[in-house]
């Protein structure tokens, strides 16, 4: 993997995610995607952090397990009562074709070999299984914020599609998220040093929440954003499974 996010950053993120506008709206995105999938099954949350998104899976009836490469994150998830394991996302400790759904939010950008991570997502998915992948968008937005989070790249749509297709997965949908606030984020990242994920004041937090919620109703998903989202599928009887963890 690339740069590591330290334990202090994990603790800080876990502590603010229930009230922070960005975390809350991202959980709403996950919930909408889960409703599109219909009947719940088995799911794995890769790069789960403290398990905030894993709880969304559980709340929607999925049998979910959290995986993260950081021991501090795994400990937080376990304290929250989640089934959680420490693992490199390139070598997940699970059998091939074991899951109906993979959640991999902000994982690929931390790996020097992001293709290996995508291959592993394909391996653990059952035929016709789905995954929701999120990555930071647009190399032009690269800043010290990315470095502080241990990222090694940001993605264009073409780059993300290439990695997904390279794993034998199909991109069913790809869309931009956090579009309306991109100009604000771009300027802030240019002027800031280090991570800017601290919790804003209640007034600002409420205002940012209102702005990003507007994206649910406006046709802006094709415009440049801060994050790229992709809904992908492992085809039935097609694609390849690399089997990086032989069973």
C-alpha cells in the first residue's frame, strides 16, 4: 500500500463522522445505492475505517464485515460491535466469490498497485455481485490534503474505468459527487496545509449539508466533482478472477 493514515487521524474521523456533513451525505449515497440493489445478502466493507459505513450496510439488512489495514480502525469498529478484521486490501482474508456486495470507498487511491486492489474486489464478488467504489477525482485537485491522508493519486473517469475493466468488472454507472462545492474545495485545498477534515462549526456544517443535499435533486452528476463514484458488477460467466489468495 501507499502512505498510511495514522491512528490519530482514524480516531478523529471516527469521532466526527456521525455529525460531519461529508460523512452524513456519503452515508445517504450508500443507502440509496443499497435500495437499488434490492434483496440484501453478504457484504464486505473494504477500507472501513471505524465502521461508520459498515453500520449502514447492517441497518439495511446486509450481513456485513469490516476490513481495514489500520489496527486502530479495526479496534474502533470492534468496540462498536462490528465484525472487523485487519487486512491489506490486496489480500483479503476471505474465500473467492463469497460476497454479493463490496463497498470500497476511498481505498484504491492509497495503493501503489491499485489494479491489485480492483482484482481482489473482483475475486471476492460472486457472479452478478455488485460493488460501490469511490475515489478522489481529478489530479488537478491534488494537494497536501491528499498527502496527509496517505493517497498516491486522484482519478479521472478514464483512469477509474481502466482499473475496473482491468479486473474484469463492468461499470454500470459512474458519476461525480460533491460537485456544487468543488470550487470552494479547490480554493481551500490550494491555500491549506495538511488535512482539512476537521468538524466545522454547527452553522457552517448545516450550510454545507444543505448544499451537498441539493445534488440529490439537481442533474449535476456528469459535471466535475471532488469525488468519483462507480457502481460496478462482476458479470455472470464473464470477466476474470485473479485468485490472489488461493483457496
